[in-house]
């Protein structure tokens, strides 16, 4: 997704655990799994875990990627970050060098304390938020006792609980010796500042004071009495010294000298426990690590921890995460692997979010992208949390994002995940502007939080105005490096997000009564939409590749088409900038599938993509083993497209493919999956945004979310001479060239698909305005059938007169998004076509329209046509170029009460368009 700037990390070799097996039978309307879809055998190499308030730890395996050649460390807690006073410079400081477990089998005299010799260590977050780590063979041979080390960062507590799981597969008991060892990171060591560590016998804990370096206080303690303990100097290897580093003593004798105090620049603290593991049984033993800003607070955290057992805190963590998941939206697939993948994606996202800022790192593995947060990716991740019903987390991110906006309304590309400070990278990536607007709108829409809306209104205004004031001469929004960060261009991905974002800003503006800004942003969105629907053969080029019927990746800066087949352009349909049901969407997706499909349901980024294969920017060399690796994010776009077009079986296939390409424990993949090994790429795993797209696709499939945006009031205008015949016979082909505008389905006030508008199209010639309405059901009652409906079209005064009376309410009381002066309509039980005007605030039926055919409809298709004389919508002349609001409404009569209600409406700002003038888009039917 990006060009990385590689950083070095320490680690050693790896192997893999688990296996991959998919057994799925697809049935009409759903699926029945013979067995759950299992994840791949690849494991994440680094994972985040946090306490929901101010503390974050990073677990790491020995080797972060194939290019990680260090062999110093084994599986461990590698980093600990603390932000007791919110994000600041110290938040980026890793407080530890490592927190590691070492082992000895005293029964057989076997040492497992060169932990980098563990050939593999899988790591994953379970559905209860506990980070599970399982050790593999040691130096190529199986260990006598299977070893696991689990981490629970207990929510809202200032300690983590570490639990060792020791399972004896043999036939006789084994005496295992565990060293739980903490090596702190003294940032003042270079200037001679020291750390003071003491043993607190009452608490069975080592108390560590790093305040001399401006750092924090830690406590390493045991649940139950340890076998031995040591606070030591990491530079001392002599076992004859009282301050010997704990590992050397453990390696030599299996016991620690019991030193109770040390002051040094490089300090270790450790405890041992010897436990007997009976044959065929599992034994656990637990420790805790507390951190706080003062000595008193650290001891208080330690006392809270040791007041209960390790099992208690593990259960408390599981309960907290279970309650958190239950408080949001859940999914339930017959294939339980898909349901687990959904839960684990959300848990991984929750654990990855910086609890102080709300930001998300690009990937939990820092070897490629370090600790950078991408505005775009994090905004999508926050949107997924919102869609899943976890609004507090999304609120935190969007408020942070609003706070770092530039004065001109744009954003930087990346920021430091710990401090929130800008980190220079590939600039600009203005897709972040669009996704900020979409995300802020969605959050307000889903929560109804007007305080949030009002707090972010200045930033929303600036972001929308940035697009509006930086429009290019080709009609598109400002160029940027966009999602793939390769060159500056007018990228389809970014342009689609401009459209969706401007619609969101427009809706917020309307909610605040600001129609001036709303109309300006509507005009901007219409300009972009028109340019993207224009042929790439035009000069300047549009984004529609008319010879081959797909949307190009971009328009180049010289206004020629960049004809690359690029899956990121599917954002058009995911965002709603283009209607998924349109013919162009269908032909585009067919092109994407035919060109970029690998591994059955995997989708590559674009033709010839060498990232993760032979690109000099590949994070860890040739991880993909071939060009064009599949990017799960792109497959999730197609899952959503399939769902939106009624292909539930196709959507399920994409979701199932994703679940089978996750890492051990259903951890979300990184950016890509190898089409050769069918395993996720490790250098960018776990990527929160990839998990977020699976969450959105799963919610879409189950009918609980919709990623599409819709224009509140579309700018429209097209010239066409149309003929409407009785019963609409043979009329529909003539509408093919007229732009249409999609309306969200399911918004009908009475949940009747017959009066739920799917889309509308409007055109005019010199004499008339023509309206077409397609409903959601595809059927309508016949003339004078018992079930009655009406079609009404409201409009402003095309003369431009400001003295014409208007109303902000429709005939039956529904609010109009803009005031209307005239209305024309027909009910399904009447042949009369009526004209209305406003008098005294009420609608008055003043005449029957007889100069044109009355509105017609086709009961078999649910389509309606309306011809409106231009003279019926004006108090004077109605000249080409004039623009007024038009609201198209379907109303329904309650058969019991006989009361009429407006069931659904669509609003446009329609420009009377002269012959030869270009159309405003819209979608192409």
C-alpha cells in the first residue's frame, strides 16, 4: 500500500504452526460449512496489546521477517509504552528492552534458555483479548513439555498478567523451572543516570525506579511465592557476583542468588518458579508487570494485581472483551471460522489503537513501516469500529484527526503513532481528506451526536473547501499520490472519496441549515463525477476507458489517461460514488476479475505489481514469491460489490477466502497474500485496515452496514428529447444515455419497497422536463388497484423570481430539503394530472395538466415516467441554464385510514440544459 522506509529490528528464525483447511458448501441464500474455515499456518510476528487507557505492549517473535537477521532475542514482550498524561514525547519511549521467559527441564537436565533457538512461536489475540503465544521446537527438536506464554493487559488496570502454560504430553511427571525476566530500558544510561531496583519480600516483587532518567516505576511480581529472585546488573555475567544478571545464574544452576538491591545503568529483575507438570496434564503459573508514574502508584497497581489470582485477571480480561464485543454488532455465520475472524479482527483493532490518542499503526509489525499511522488507513479502521457499533473508539480517532488538520484543510500522510506528530512521507495523499469527511459524517449519522458534528464543523468545512478551491481544469479534484503512493495523478481512488466525502459534508451542512456551503460542495462533487464518467479519449481525458469499458486507474498530470487496470478503483462502488448496479460498474468489475484474479478469489492491486516480489521498496525482499500478490483489502471491495448487487454467494466466497488467508488465530493479514504459498505476508502483518475491511464486508453481507454514501441533493442536468407512451411501452431504451442518481434503498417511511425509490433520472428538451423513477421492488400496483400510490414532483421557480410563495413541506407533510413553489402529480387511482402552487403556506390544486401525457408507470418493472411542461415550473420564463431544486416523491395511501404519506423522496438541483450542452453526472445506466 505504501513505499516503506525500512527500520531494523532484532529477532531470529521462525517456523509455523497450525494448518489451513477450508471446507465449505454454498447454498442458495447462504452457506453451510461442513467444518469451519481455518486460518493459514503463518503466524503474526508482532502484536499490540493495551489496557484501554494509557499502556501498550508489543509482543514479538524471534524474527520479524526474512530480512531480520538478528539472533539476540526470543519470543517476548519487546516493548512497553506508557502515556499517563496523554500523548507526549515520552510516549514513544520503550520502557523495556525485553520481558522474556526462559525454561529448564530439571527432570531430564535439559535447558531451554537460549530462547532464540525456539524455531517458531505463534502469536495471536483470542476473542477474549488475551494474547496467546505458543512456542515451537527448540533447536529443531520438540520440547519435553509444550510451552505457552500468555499476556493479559487487563482493561483499565496498570498491570499486565503473564501466564505460562506447561503441558506434559508424556507418561511421567516433569519438573519445569521457569525464569520470568525483565530487562529495563534506561534512556539515561548514556549520561550516567542509574536505575534503582529493590526486592519487596512482602509483595514477592522486584520494584524498579527509573525516575532518575525521567522514566517510570515498574513492579515485577509473582502470584504466589517465587522459588528464587534477583535484581541484578545486566552487564555482570559472573555467577560469583551478588549482582549477576539473572539469566547467567539461571543458566548455570537454575536458581537465582536472591540479591535484594542494585543501582546500575543497566538493570534486570527476575523471578523463578519450579512447577511439577503431571503426565498428560497442563499446569499454569502467573506473574504480573505493573507500571505507573510514581512509586506509590506502582505499588498500588501491584497490590491490586496480587489481591487476586492470575486466572482471575485473565477471566476479567476475557469478560471485558466479551462485553465490548456484545455491546456492538455481532455476526453469526454458519461457517464459524468467518464469525471468529470477525471477532478477532475487532479485538486486534481494539488492542492496536493507541489508547491515549486514538491512532492506529500501519501494521503491528514495525519492521517495514515503523510506528507510523496513515491518516487514510486509520480513518477506514475507525469507520469499521463505528459500523460495528464501537463508537467511542471511532470518536477518539476522528477528534484526533480533526486536531492535526492543516490550516488549508488538508492533512499530512503519516503521523507518529505514539506522539501524533507529523512524520514526513509521500506527500500529499489527499484521499485522507475524502475519508475524513466520510468518516466524520458516518460517525454523526450513526450516533446522532450533534455535539461531535458541531465540534468538528470547522474542520469539515475546511476539508470540503480544500477540494472545492483546488479543483483542476479537467473537472477533477486535486491530484495526489493516493493509495499506492507511486506518482502524483488524478487517481480514481481519491476522486471517488472526494465525491463521497463532499456528499457527507453536504449532508452535515444541510443539517445545520447551511445551504450555501451544501450547494457549493454539491457542485464540486458533480464536477468530479462528470469528469470520471467522461471518456479517457477526451481532451482532457476523463476516467472512463470507453474503448475497453472500465475505469482507468487515473488521469495523468498532462491530462492523458493512465489506463492501468487497478483494483483500488473499485472504491467507486464501495464508496457509492458510482452506483454498483450501473452497467459501467458491472463491466469494470468484470475487467478487474478477468485481469487481476489470483488464488481463486484473491485480487492483485494492478497489472504487473512487483511489490513484495522484485520492487526495491518491498519491505522484506521477495516475500510474495511471484508478481501480483493478492491484497485482501481489494477482495473485500469485491465482497461488498457482490453484496450490493445481490450476489450473496459471491460475497460469501470472498469472505471465506479472507478467513482462510488470515494468520494463526484468525489474525488479520498484512497488506498482501502470496499466491504461491497462499499465506499472508509477514512484514506488514497485522494491518488494522485489512481487518477493518473484512469487518465492513462481513457487516455488509449480514445486512448491518452499508459503506456507500449518497448525495443529499444532487446537481443534475441533461438534454434529451424523450417520448413517453401510454403504459411506458417501449420507452426504456431511450433513457440509456440520461444520467441517473441513486437513492438509498430501505429508507421508505412505511417499509414498502413499492414506494422506496432506487434511482431517478431527469432530462429536458426545449419544452418539457422528463423524470424517470425506478423503485426498489420492481413492481407497482396497476391503475385503480386497491393499493394506491402517487408520484409528485416539487420544484422551485425557474423564473428566478424571489417573490413566488414557497413551502418547505410536501403535500402530505413530509419535509422538503429545499423550498418548492410548484408541484405536479398523479395518484394511481386517477387519470387526472394535477398542478399545484403554494398559497398561504399550503398546497393548492389550481389546474389539470392536459398539454402532455399524464405520468405513466409499468406495474411489471416498478418504473414511472413523468413529463412536466417547463411552463408548469415557472412564474415567468424558464431559460436554459437556470437551476432550481426538484424533489421527486412517491406517496402511499394507508388502506385502513385512507391517509396519504410521502414514503420516499429524492432531491436534485436541476439545471435546464440546452441542446449540445454537456450533461452533469450521475450514473450511466
